[in-house]
């Protein structure tokens, strides 16, 4: 009986075309029991021998019979359905789906999973940073994806390929050899204090003062703002309960979900002026459960709709363009600059920790540090 060749065992021969060929046993088909034969080619015997050794080494620890079934596309879809989607929040699953289907698969989906290299991934990151946006340009005028988005995609791929390693589909995770994009920091835009009255006057002329006043004193995310019901307002305690938000899934449909993190489920204190404005607004449509219903449909505003309203208010007021999200930055910046401590601002914004808030609003805390330095300098001058 012929000796059964072990996995990774190979031989070298010279072909009729002058090249050298190394053949080796990569594994066995689990259904037929037949050997899975692979080969490498080289111009010289030494080159072929080196390639053969590298190929046999790479085969160790890999389930070749299964690994060959997968391209990057089929593996990412399988990972998403089996491991990711059942174990993450809906919003996170939607973001993964977008990154897989729109950003990754169209560019590298056809590559065999076992052939995927760090070079392929690094090239992907570069292309996405330069021209990855599927719809127009970013708020900063860039046709590419933000460094934050591409870094998130890198982390998602790292998790997906780690699972491939654990299932013995690949020997090593190629993301380990990649350089993830550094998060680029843009100068933060806010609604300047001297522009706030002009902005709110323009909002009032459009009948939108309660909504945008509340935004400036609470820093709610647009999806949280549009999801507010009158039952979320506590007039006695002067608080807004934030426990839900509207988000857009990859199909463009709005879905109601819990906020981004558990710390985003919160109660936000609001000033008496905001309570009074909301109470007056409630009298206009007392039977509608939505705090800010659309005058057209009577249903809640779409998040994109209030972004467009914000743009119109800026235009009416003759003010420079800032994003709607920059109103959230305005709230945080002004709160910090006016002495509200970082932990309080962090909890009001629904950040997962105060450290994140501190890093995000360094420009605001820098001013407070300068004031503290001046205070200490005055103190030391008195005691010396």
C-alpha cells in the first residue's frame, strides 16, 4: 500500500517550459478523502524551493478544505450574519453592513481570503480616504471618508479577520501589519455667542424657537431631538428624558432605537426658559404625542429635515454655515467655558466617559486652564 503523504509534504521537479514547480499536499477533502494538491513556480530551483517551504509553512494550522471556499466578500458576509449582527446594537450592525457592502466588497471583495494581504488593506484605506464617499462631499469639502470612519472600518476588519484566524481559515490576521489612519482633528466650529440671539430670532420667525432653543441648552443628537415625546418632559423637575433616537439604516429607512450607548440613556436638566417655551408649544398641538411634529405630516420630523431647517435659519440670519451637529458642540463648549465641570457636561451629552469629553473639547478646557493659571499666579504674587 502506498504511503499516505502528510500535510505539507512536497516535491520539486523541472517543467518542460524550463520553470521549476513545487507540489505539496495542502490537506484532504473531508468528503472524498482525496489529497488537496497545490503548487508553486520558480525560475530557478532555489527560488522554487524557497517558495515551496514558505507555502508549506503557511499551510500549517489552516483548514485548507474550508479556506478555499471563501473570498473576502463571502467571509465578511458570513461573519456579519453569524457573529456580528446578532451580538451588536442595531445601529452598529447597520454601520457594519454599510462598511462591508459599500466600502469594502466593491474594492477587495473578489480577493481570495487566503490571498488577502496588508498591502491590499492599506490600499483600500488610501482609496477610501481619497474618494470613498458615495454621496457628495463631507461637511469639510472632502470627497473621501473621514479618518475616523476609515479607522472604524479597520477595527471592524480586524475583528472579522481575527475570527477567520480562530476558524483556521487564515494563518495570520493581515490587519496586524497595517497602519490604521490617524484621526484627523479639524478646528471645531460652533455658533459664536454673539450670533446666538440672531440665530434664535430667525428660528422664532419660522415658528421653530422651542426646538432650536432646546438644542442649544441640551446638546441633544438630532435623532434624539426628533424622537422626543411630550411624555419625556418633566415640567416639575425641569428635565428631558432621553431614551430613544431615530437613526437611518443602510436602506435609508428610519428606525427607532435606543441611543448610541447605555450612558446615552439619560435625563437632561433644562433651564426654566426652555420649560416655558415647550409648555407654550404643547398648547398648540396638545393631542399630538410628538414634541416637535412636522406641520406637513403631523408626524415627527425626519432628522435630515431639521438639518435643512437649520440651514435655512442660518441663511435667514445671514450667518456663516455650521453643521447642525455643531450646535451640540456649541452647547458643550459654552458650558465648559462658563464653569460647568467636565463630568456634568459629559453626562448631559451622553458620552461614555468624561475622558472622551475632555479630549473632544480640549479647546474649551484649555481656556479654563489658562484662567486657572492666572488665578494661581495672582495668588502666588500675594503670598510671596
